[in-house]
C-alpha cells in the first residue's frame, strides 16, 4: 500500500487523469490557451472564509497562467441558486462550482462522505484519506463521475461547534421536541432522538430563534457564527459538533469542461485546489480563537454536550450508517472511512493527542 | 487584524513580494522562460516522506510551466553536505535547498522558530501562524533575508515521538547521565536536566544504541523510525516528543535567484510549496498508523513520558526561552508564537479536542 500511495501522492489522481484522457497534441494545446470558466458559489460573499477560498483558488490559477485561464466567481443567485450549484455543474450550465458535497444527499446519500462522516474523521484524517489513501479517487470513480462532475476539496473548516441553544441540554431527554435548525444526515439522527430538524437559510436563523419558531441552530464555528449574532437569542454554545469533525467543501468541475483543459491547466487547477484547502484551514485556525473570545465577552455560554447525549447520538448514528449501507457505494465508502478512522486514532492518540493534552493542561494552570 | 490577514491570505507574503521588487517588463519575462534550479537536500532518498516532498514540489513546478522551469533535486553530498544546505543557498552555490531551519541555530538560535517551538504549536497552529498571521513574513524579514535567502514551508511531519530508550523513564532522575541522541535546543534542555545530548547521524544511531555508546535516540515518528530498526535495541518508544509538536521543513531560495524569477514563476513556486506541505502532512498521516501497528507487532513498547518528566522539561524550557530572549529577534518571535499558542488552545480545546477525545474514548471501549 505505502509504495503505491507514495508514488501517486500529489499526482493528479488516477480517476482525474483518466477522465482527462490522453494529453491533446502540443500544437492544439498552444492554440487554445485562453480559457474562461464560471464558478458559482453556494456561500454568500459575507461568509468571507468560504467565499475567500473560491477567490484564492481563482487568483492562483490566474497568476500561474499569466491571466490566460480566468475563473469568474459568482455569488449564489447571480447565475444559479445556492443549493443548485452542483446540479448546474453536472448539466453544464456552468463549468464549475464551490459547494458542499453533502448538499446533494437528496440525489444520493453517499455525497455525504465528500464533506464529512458523522462521528467520523477530523480535518487531517479526512484529507489524508482523500489525498493519500485514494479517498478522492474513490469518490470520483464511484459517485461524482456518474453525475458528470469531478470533485476536489477546496476548503476545510476544522471541527465545528454544536450550535446555539436557547436552553441547556442536560440529557438525551432534552432533545425531545427540540426544534433544531440542522440539515443532512445529522438531522435524521436528531429526529430519531425525538428532535424536529428544520431547514432554514442562514439569514432566517436569527428571527426564527428570537420568535421561538426554533429552539436551536447550528452553523459552523466562532468566526462565521459571530456574524449571525445568535448569542443574543440563544446563549448556550455547545461543543463538539459531533456530526462535523471537519467540513470539507468542494470544487466541482463539469466533466467535459475538465476534459477540454490542456494537461498543464489540469495540473494547475488540481494543485491550486490543494493550496486553497491548506490556506482556508489556516485562515479558520487564525480567525476562530479571537472570535471565540469576543463571543464569550458578549455573553455566549460555552458548554460541552453531556456524554449521555453524545452516546445516544453515537448509537443512533451507527444504526443509520447500517441502514444506508444497503446501498453498495455507501457501504464501501463507509467501511473504508471507518477502518481508517480506527487505525488513525490508534496513532494520533499517542504523540499528537498527548502533546495537545499536555499543552491544554498547562494552559489551565 | 482579520481584514488585513484575510486580504493577504495566500498572496505571496509582503516580504517575499518586496524581495522580488517590481515585475520585470513583459518582453524580458517572455524571453526568459527557461529556468533551471538546483535544489540540494538535507534528507537522504530512503527517507522517502521528506525526499518525496522535494520531488512533489519540483514536479508541480514543472507541470505548471510545461517543463520550462526545472528544479533538479540533489541528495545530500552530491553537491553540498546535508547540514550545509542552507549556507550553500545563502552564498549562491545552489539556487535552493530543502532542509530544517533549525539546522542553522548555530548561526542564530532564532532559526529554531521556522521549524518548531519547544512545547509550542501543533502542525495546524504553526501553519496558521505562518500563512495567516504573518509568521512567515516575520521570519523572512527578521531573519532569513538577512542571510540572503527566502524561506517557505515545504513539509510538516505532525507531532513527533519522543524516541527510543533502552530503559524505562519513570521520573526526572532517570534523565541524569542519559546519553541521548538529540539535537537543537531540546538537547540544551536535556543537558540542564543532567542528560548528555549527542549529535549522531541517522545511519550511526543503530550501532551506537546496540553497543551502548548511547542510551536513547529520537528521530521522527513510526514510519520514518521503522527503517532504522531501533525497536530491536531500544524497545521503549516514548511519547510525546514535547520538543516537536510539529516539524516544519523549509524550502530556502537564494535571494537573487528569487528576484530573477518572473512574477508568475514566483507565484507558482510559492503555491507549489503550500501544496507540497499539505500533501506531505497527508502522507505522514496515512503512513504512520500502519507503521505503528507493525512496530508494536515487532516488540516496540509504547510508553507515555510521566507528567513529572514533562513538567521538569517544561520548566527548563521556559528558562531557556527567557535566556535566549535577550536577543530581540528571538524575543519577538517567541512572544508572538507564545501568544498565539495560548489564544489558539483556548479555542482548539473545545470543538477539535473534545471531538478527538470522544472518538478516542469510543475506540477504547
């Protein structure tokens, strides 16, 4: 395994290379250097962390090609509604988009694995699985290519918070009847525990909490959450967001558009996506600490989910994965990711976790 | 802070841009597209994780420029001895090198901060500090440029292990008289605790431990350590390597060579270095877990350093930083990094650490 992975690491993944077919003849390549793509976003401009991932990516591609390859970034709704970005890329309305793979779970629940596994991998683990253990290749071959797109991580949020609650959560009983703004597969888990999951756009969360239409809402983490002002109407800020040990956001590229690129442009796009992912992770890690301090200063009450709540959620999550695993693609991705999770934590719990544990204990003294 | 950092994030850092001066006129740029650099390494070919970071970087640059910009990778000793790579880049014998900034602490102890801070930052924190909080800009302006080079991270190892010991370490007393193969500032700390730090090349560690010339040796982590076979002669494998919560390795570029590059090549080099850093981190995270299992199966005895030992090391480390901080550059970098460490762990201990803690507890059931 190691040798193969090592040789492959960082090269354009096999699935992506194959999708591109043989390189076009040199003459044709030189004649067709001017390329303009549209990239439609699922995230608004004021969510500058994620919006910035797209503009960083676009800038890197432009700089590397002396402006010959231009990727124009469009806000949600300018060309395509926020939640239809991947479909629009699949059907060729746009060449590319920046969205969450998980927004497509209505099409196929396996799209979840591109973003995160509930009680799954942390950010470093998810990227190791994608970049080094053929996880990205598997997603492309088993799923994305069937929907006429190729996928590349473009951002990683780090472990997310569990969200803002109007009342404290002391036991699994407190989840019963809770009107919780949460989507995706995590919403199904909360539903099994008696909550009422709600789908509400970011801009509507504050008034819904204020009016009591909902009791709780999850979003991302301190820096992004701060803008929504939720601490004023739902002061209990819970952690961890067990359903998002990381949040990987994707560049999807229409498959024919990818195949039309010359080989050097494909390499530039692929590597620019990796650079943007690293830089966005660094950006979150730099912006979240001062944002947390500001939120606490403004009255946010930070609370850990009780272990009884985490245990109840974990047990329901295992059952949910088993049910969805009747689908063979879901089953393969789940097995693959779960096995790596077990193997990886056996190692990370030593040097990495012990180092952080000691640092945190010293800080508390 | 956020706004400035956000705008700058991912752009060629100010210090680097300034070093490059104004872009050359377009005609001159087009006429001078063929560039060949030599890149000399401090790491041998059989250390494939780190060697691979250099070849990945070189490949990305070549692919992005259709082979016009070639970076030839040389093993230690082919052109320059392993530990003289940075000096050779400073004096222009080669255009670039891949080495540890910390290998230059004999020239100036502040070179340590490019690699790691003892009891310092973990990998994500160090890269956030470098890429987003102007840490890399500061290192370049305050230190690297004075030595006629520009520095870029090219690899991150993750938190390292504490090394291989012939006998168990039960208290700080067991460090007295211990002949420990360890370099850099960590060696100074162990010396203050009564150990006898030793500088021994990687290839000589095994026979030195076998003969009892030394009692212990640290190297990197499971995958790299496995090749040295140390479990056979020093079975106690301690964690964490508190002196290396991460290990950042650097591409250094000779300053005139950097200034001679056209703007698009500077952007390609900068971004390829970020891509290589992300991919090497993913590679370590993928390769270390199975290597740990193999080591344990072959008899390695994994042990945590006792808290009394960590506390003694921590206290000596604080004193050492205070002494070195008489130098104003060291003082500024230390203060800057320490402040971020405190702020960052206040945040990471919530979502990120609680998520990992729960996952590890579930795994142990």
